[in-house]
C-alpha cells in the first residue's frame, strides 16, 4: 500500500474536487487523477464517483478515508517522534503468544531496519500470562488469541486463521482430499493447543466430538506451538492441530498438511491492550502496521496457495 496515494486520496476527499486537491498539493490534475485510478484498481472498488464539476465519495471510499487518516496520522506522529528521539531511545514492549508469533515478523523487520533509535522488547508467554501482564500494564500491547470480554481491555480482532492439520506420512489415507473433516481425524492421536485456564480451541474440539457422539484421542495438549511442532517433528505418530499462520515453515519431507473443513473451528488472533493506557506513537504505528499486514496476507491467501506441504489426492 502506497502512503503517497493515500495522502492524495485524502486530499481529494478533504477538498471535495480533484482540481482543488491538485492545486493544494501543487501538482497537475491528470497525475492526481491517475493516482486515484491506481488506488481504485489496487482495492478493486470505486472510491469516488466523478462528474464534470463534482465528486462524491462512495461508501467504500469513506471507509478507506477514515482508516487512511488514522494510518497517516500515526505515520506522521512516528516521524515526529523519531526526530525527537535522536538521543533518547523509544521503548516498545510487546507481548506475544506462540500461536501469533508470525504476525510480528514483517512489522518488526521494518521498524528495526528504518528506526535504529526504537528499542523493542518482545516477551513470549501463554494467553493467561499475557492478560496478567496487560492488567499490570507491564507491556504496551499483546498479540494473542482473542480473550473473553474484559472491561479493562481493548481488543482489535485480526483476520481469523484457518486450522491446519499436520499429519505424518504414515497416517495419511489415500481417500483424503485437500481438506479433512473432524470425522477423518477422530480415530488418530491428536496434539492440541490448550490454554492453562481453558476457554480456547481445545474446549471447542472436545465439545464438537462430544456433540457428535465421538471421543477425542488427545495424546498431548500444550499451550506452546513450538513444543507441539518440535514433538511432532520427533515422529510421535500423532496429528498436530495448529493455526495455519504458524505452519508455514514445514518442509515437504516432514509430512502432509491439510485444512480442516469445520466452520466452527478456527483461531482468532487479536491485538489486545489495556484501556486508559496512552500508547506512544511508535507502539501505535507498530499496531497499525501489524493490522495492515495481516489484512494484506488474508487477501493474498484468497488468490494463492499458502500451504507448503504435499497433499493427498482429492477425495473420491
């Protein structure tokens, strides 16, 4: 997403006409019209209805305008804070659960690469511990599975992550297709994520099996994705159930990966922060970048294959 195009678009909305916006931006009208067209093509929607002497912002354009103003204000604030922090570093403390670690990679690479005076402290923990740290205001924000409604927390949902089923080659059945049903995995030992205090994906799996008259064969439960992945690689003979976002580092020789065809199952990541706690501009910009990157990834996922391991042939 080009920030300059966003600025041009906001200027058109602010001034009500492309000609007036071009004059305010000290540029010719045709290039500004071209930038608007490029932005509309990028999003695949009409942002502004245009007539000979008038412009009207569409509903999609109004939504983009509101989000763009927020993003641009955070970018401007970050720029000012960077200028003011040449001698004193700006610290941002981020909590992350193992189920959401991938959401940090690209934003942190950008911040570390472009803003050497920003100091980042990343702490890893399970969701219960992160909620405690947020309550004590020991961290600026956390990336974790969405917690139950809490009066003291602000929760910004990220696009949900589908469920990946990681199967050792020895357990793959010839009749399986690219997606598996809950009935397909019921006979096998499972490795499931589980919050220490309950209320997450583990409970949803158990409830589903019980509701359909089946018993789940849980070989192991654990709150840490890394441990489940390491034990699965150690050839335990079990099927691992993990968020799709955290399974992109598997190699083709390790097994097969499938999507789970069950709408009620899924992982719901979120950015969580304490109410009433003022974020510095750097933290706010990191949050904005994480949200933008996750939305871009979700859109890309609709048009390209994201799962890297080999598949069984399609179900007959």
